[in-house]
C-alpha cells in the first residue's frame, strides 16, 4: 500500500525531471570544457593588466603615506 503512493512521484521524476536534469548537466559540462571564448580571454587579460596597475599604484601610495605619515596604518586599523 505504501509503495502505491510513491510510484506516481517516481514515474514523474524519471519521465520529466531526470531527462531535463541530465540535459542541463551535460550542457553545462560541455560549456566548461570548451574554455574561454576569445572575447572572455581578452577581457580577462585586460582585467589582469588593470589589477597589476592598481597593485602598483597602491604600493606607491602606501610608500608615500609611510614617508609622510608613518603612523597612518595604526590610525586606520581601529576603524
């Protein structure tokens, strides 16, 4: 008797949900395995360049602050 209650949801899962789930799963796997497109690769390289410039600027600003106001780090750690 308990098994009769579970048969309908199991059949619905196997007929509707499972195939959709499998299609979406393997589609996403294929997209991941294809890697980056040329546009995405270009954007990534651009962001890497910007991050390197920003890191250099931050180091320069910290060096200036260290020379002009040696206690600036201690003042801003409490915020």
